[in-house]
């Protein structure tokens, strides 16, 4: 089966969910999400049996890179995060119903819930497509597929002002960054005369290239990508949007949108890094952006009191580590060096596991614990030791404590910076890692060292599906922290 | 699964089982006794003739990637590791045994025993791993459980603050250490994490001296913070005073030794020129540990604080043995790690029991309890003598070896290290002063009116502590019991370094 069938299946699945929602009279629309999870799980299994398209596929498949294990890995990440987001959405459904319901007579009590389960599938298809895109047009179209779905999802809670505010902010800034991206693409086309990445790489590598124009194109593209990645100084939207969006959407944003931006960054920055006339300046810019992002993200996280805002800043901080790996990419001449692609892919995989685990805990607690402040998790260890233990594992991994996946993510990035001799970058990363250590442990303090607030001592239950997902994620985090080869083997 | 994998994973699997709902105390106790049996099995089957090689070795490759050192889950022990594994197993059994009965544990017994097992498993893992990454990572494994244990189950109002202090100190120490280790691995070609291969590489093609000096300094400070080296010692005494008793026993007795182990195993062989260059700094700081902290210890007014500071002070001797840089000095340091680990665990165990019974450990509230509690008095007396280093206890044998090692040489010139040794000898007097004063304050003299004496130590409490005492006496009367393991290992280490 050719690999691009997978995207079609996911889109078709999304349409089926919409149709079922529209025409079947479902008592409980949460079964839609279960159907979606089942479908995506099947697609996930199909990943292991797909094969490359025939050599000479013409027409539209020119836009689709032959699948290597890396693009399959990214497709797997997209599927896995969508499955987990749907699991969160099931737990979160009561909040969605409460904040979207129509008080009119005769309306379905869960009206408006169906699309909340169907939309992530379209974003997932966009993400999967993006990991194989090798043409500026297909990169742009897939990126926008994802972004537009997110515009809807962020503003989904239409009776919640915070969600609407987040939606508007995201829409306006997102549209602006899209403008930068297209303009950058135009300049890139002007400089290289091609829209296909292999041809662009080749053109940029030539000596006679117009470096001013190429750098201008790079600057425009970098602004757009920095916005999507949440890299400083284009990170300002992240905390507000993360805080306002429904929790499962925040999770999807921080993982899916981050993965999308990272893949595109890898694809678009690599030609510039491979270009001998440009690489020096490009690296310098990337280093500055990485240092800023590391410091801003991690230092601004220190005083945060809202959990989702804290995770927003932490997500900015992790973008800093991703950029650090990219900025330390070795010159092509160095033999036997770590490839930035490997490091970034591993970091992304680790980041996905630990962030989704944290958000699974958050959304599964949202009904029992209405607040999203860190203080509302006081005494969680007494109310639900399981939730507390899962959150502790997630936080330990985000902080980068050894024997968790997060440690190797950071370790690889540090190793690259050391090999490249980027001492300033390294110093910033050390400060960032130390700060992270503190603010992630703060969560553990709140959960373990304080008593629950009065009147909130009741035990909290976890649904079987969510519990299962949490256990799987915990095992994966520890497994990848002991034997990182488990993940590395998937894409190299 | 090899013997050592069994040894390391037993406590970790038991922790998992406790987390999943197995009876906490029973599982923890069973696992720790099994660990002790396996450790003794290793000691019995240990080949004491082979020099330097690790025994019971096993290895599983976990990651091979271009540009990154090969990573494997590898275990193996030489005599030094074996002695520390025995120490860990003994203290783990005692610590789990004296852990307060379930009713006395605030909150969850599950979390309590789970954390203890993780701390114990982490220590054993760190002492048996032959892969640099796991050597480091297993030590880190104990960090968060320690943090939680002190913050949740600690004594006193300041426990959260104390938990933060120890975690930040140890976290920063580990980070400095990590930078030093990465630099060392990079300077040696960055192809392997295997400790033995790294040492061989460092001997075949030594790292440039300038780099070595940086590497040694980073490793010395990183490991030093973990061992409460002066002036990075301020976390230790409050943490031990406020930690739950078993954690104080495990941390002061076992985990802290990881820093010394690292200095012997890594810092010395990987950067010998750096060690030589910084020798005087090492000597000044270790005198700070012995003399300055010794005086601080005398000034303490509470038993638990005094014990905390005394454990900081005694680390100075171990540094002296390592600084001596010869077989006898380093062997003495290893023996001291064992002896001090047992004696401080014994003292913290007794102090914890007394805190439970009397509700306080202030010296001025005590007096004359030996008359009504002779068993406690006797056991405490033995522990006191051991801690001072009287002949007949392992501590004496270790300290003698260290002083001989540090003063060694046939010429009569007074080198810096000889002056330092003369200074350090006064430490023996200082420890006698504070330990004997403590004993007098607690057990001798008139008994204050307000003091109610509870029933004497029960068998259940005595048994695990007697285990520690018997080991101390056995090694004290016959140091060869352990020296037969230590000597070939240290010989091998110096052969590997010097060629």
C-alpha cells in the first residue's frame, strides 16, 4: 500500500465522524471520539506495512517526498498525539458541553460536541502530509491545513471569553506569520528559481548566488517559523493562547503545532545550512534566536502561577533546546558527527511523550479540580496518588532528570553544542536547564508537600482509557530514558 | 539476568511492586534482605587474586549512533565496588527495618517504602555500573525520592525549605559533575562510556594538561558537593537532622559515599595531572572539613545536628586518603567509607529512635538515662567509640591506613601533605571531645526531673542495629576481611594509571 493512502484514510475518517454526527442519532457523542481513536490506531498499525510509492509517480505526487523512516516517524508522532488528544477530549467533554451548549428547546444536549472530536483528525492529516512535503506549495498547504483547524479549535468554547480571546489572538498573529512565510517563499523562488527542496538546496549551494536576497528570504521564513515554534522574540502569543484554549487543544497545540513547525524548520533551514556561502550568517542568527528562546522561556516560567501558562513557557523553553541542536549543526565536512535531524527528531519524540502525559493528567483532573492554578493541585498526592505519580514522571522528564526520555533529549542537544564549540549557547542552556529544574519541581512540591484545600479532600478517579494511556506513556518515558535506542532505532 | 542486574533491579522492582499495591513493609524488607544475601553471595564468590578486572560483568548495548559514545547497560564490580555494595545492602536492611511502624508514618506508607527502595537501588546501581552514564544516572535516581521523603515525612517545620536546599545543592553539584564528565569523555575521543576503556584511553593518550586541570576541578567540586566538602557542606547537617531516620541513615551512610567513589574511580585516573595540580587546594579544603567543621560540631546543642556535622567532618579523612595518592591511603579511604557508613547509620538509627521516644534531642533536656536504659546506653556507647575511631572498630583500621598513607615516604622532608596530616590528626581529638561530651550529656550525670524514660530498646529495634555493630567489630578486629577485596582493586587502579 503506498504511503499516501494513510492521509486519505485519516481525512476520510474525519468526514465519516462528521457524517455520523450529523445523521446518526447518538445518545452520547463521546462514542464518536472512541470511533476516531480506533480508526487512528488502525492507521498507526498500517504505518509499519506501507511501502514507498513506485519510482516514477508523476502528477501530484511530485509534491510528496519518497517516504524515509524519518517521515514515517513523524507521521507516527502525529497519529499518536491525535489519539491522545482524543482521549483527553473524552475526559474534557463535560466542560465543552457546558461552555457551548444551546439553551434552546429541542436541541441535542451535546450539540456542538461532535466537531470537537472530528477536527483533530484533519489537523492530523495535515501534519502527516507535512512530514512528506518536499515542495514549497505542499509545505504551505499542509501547514495551513493544520493552522486553520487550530484557529477553530482554540476558539471552540464559544461561551468562554478566555477561549474566544485566545482564538482571536491566534488567528490574527497566525495570519500575519503566514504572510511572512509566503513572502519568504516568493523571495526564495526568486533567488533559486525552484520550488522543490532538492533543487533549492542545489541552487543555494552554488557560489554565484545572490546572498542578500537569499538572506532576506531566510529572514522572512525564520520570522514565520519562529512564530509557529514559539521562539523568542515571536513567542508572545503562546502563554495567552495556551491558557485560553480548551486543555486538549492546548496539548495538541503544544505538541502537534510544535511538531509541524519543527518539521518545516528542519526541511527549510537544512538547504540554507548546507549552503557554503550562507551557513556562517545563518548559524549566527540561529544561535541568537536559540539563546533568547532558552532564556526567555525558562526564566519567564519561574514566577508562573497558572499551570497551563507554566507549560506554555516551558514549551517555549523546549523550542530553545530544539533550536540549539539546529544552530549547532556541524559543517558538512565533519565526519562521524551527530546529525541535527536525529537530535531534533529524538527531542520531539521525548517532548511529545512527556508533554502529553502532563496534559492527560490535567484534562483528566479538570472536572474534579475546576481551577488551573498550580495551587489547585495542592495535596493531589493524597487525593489521587496515581495522577500525582504520573505528573511527577512527566515533570521529572521535562526537567531532564536522568533515566527519563527528557534527559537524553537535552543531553544530545548539549553534546551537539559542545561538539560545535558554542560556549555561549551552552551557558544559556545550562541556566535554562537549572531554571527548569526549579519550576518543574515546584509542581511536585504543590502535589506532595501540602494538604488538600478544605472541602476538596475527596478521592479522584481516573477513567480506564485515560489510565491506560497514562501508564503506557510513563513506561515509554522511562524506557526511552534507559534505552534511547528504542526511539532512535525508529528513524535511523 | 546476571547476578549484578539482579542486585540492582531487585530494589527497583520491589519499589514498582509497592507502587502497584504490594504490602509495603513486607515487600521492602524482603527485597532488602534478598539484596543483602546476593551481595554476600558476590563477596563469597569473589576472586581476590585478580587485580583490577571487574567481576560478575554483564553488558547490554542500548544505543549506537554516529557521533555519540556507545551506551550500554553494563555492570561489574571490583573490590572497591564490592565493599560499597556490602555497605549499601547492610544499611538498606537496617534502614528499612527501623522505618517507623506504619501507624507512625504520616500519609502514605506506600510512598515511604517506595522512596527508600529507590534510594537504595540507586546507590547500588551507581556503585556497580561500569558505564559512565548509568553510574551517573543511578545516583540521580535517588535525588527526587530524597526530596519527597524530607519534604513529606521530615521532622520540624522547616522541612520543605530543607528539602529544597539539599535538592538544589545536589542538583547543582550533579550538573557541574555532568559538565566535567562530558568534557572528559569528549577529550578522550567521545567513542565510549565504558569506564575501564576510558581509563585505558586516558593512560594511552593523556588529556592535555590544561584541559585535565579543568576537568579535575569540575569533577572535584561536583563530587565534592555531593560529599559535603567544605565549603559546600551547609546542606548536610540540617538535611540529616530533619530527614526521616532511614533517609538520614541511607544518605549519610551510603549515598554520600558516591562522591568519594567517583573521585577514586573517575577523577583520579582520568585526570591525574589535574589532581596533582590541585593537590594543595584539596588539602586546604579537607582541613576545613576536619578542623573547622570539627569545631562547629563541638558547638552543637542537639544530637541530630551534631551527628550531621560529624558526618561532614569525617569525610575530611576520606579526602586525605585519596589525596595521599598511594595504595595504602586510597585503601584506607575505601575502608573508611565502609566503616563510617555503618557507624553513622547506627548513630542516626539510635538518634531517630530516641527522638521518637523522647520527642526531643536537645542535650540540655537529657541526662543519666543509662541507668534506666542500659541497652540503649551500651549500644550508643559502642557507636560512640566506633565513631571516635577506637581500636577494635573498623573506623580505627581505616584511619590508621589513611594517616600512614598520607605520611608515607622514606625521606624526611615535610611536604604539604605531611603538614596536612599532622593537622588532620587533631581531628581525632576533636571527635573524641564531641562524641564523649554527647555521651556524657545523654547518658551520665543526674537525670532531669522532667525527663520520662520510656522502655528500653526492644529486640525488633536492636536487631538491625546490632547487625551494623557486628559488621563494624568484625572488620575492626580483622580488617583483612575487607582489605582482601580492596587491595587488589586499588593495586589494579594504580597499575592502570601508571602503566
